[in-house]
């Protein structure tokens, strides 16, 4: 499993398509702990680009604050699972809570 979390200034960026970087988190084979984390510069914003770009980097899951319905559909088309409504915080902490089953999510407020 490889999780991508959009980040800006070191924390989850609530506007998915306009983040500075992605924290790409490699999870061990058992699926319960983080093996490594790397920050990757996000490409220039272009509608529809990110699902394929992240898939090429081996991403299987995305945890985001807010994401439009079209983006969700594009991620589904490339078999990347998406979880929205995550609260801002450090990427590794968010991923750890997700793996432990304790990540709470709120409402996805993106309307496009």
C-alpha cells in the first residue's frame, strides 16, 4: 500500500488540486505500519492530471481534506481508493491514524 496525502507547509492541504507537495507514505506488507515517507513536489495544476500522475508513482490510496466529484471519479477509474474529509495535520500522523482505524473524517466541502 502506498498512500498519498496532499500537503502545504508540512500539513494536509485542504484544497487537493492546489497543494505544494504530496507526502507519499509506503506501508509495510502487513498493512499496519509506515515503512517510509517521502515528499514529492506536486506538478503544476492541470484538471485531470493527478490521478494518472499518482498512479505512475505506485499510489494506491489518497487521503484528502476536500476533493471535487470529478476528481474522485478519475481516481476510481485508475483504481486508487480515496478518503476525504480528513482534518489538517502532519501527513504521517494522519496515515498512522488511518492504518490504526482511528482516523475521523468530516464533511467533504468541495462543490466542484
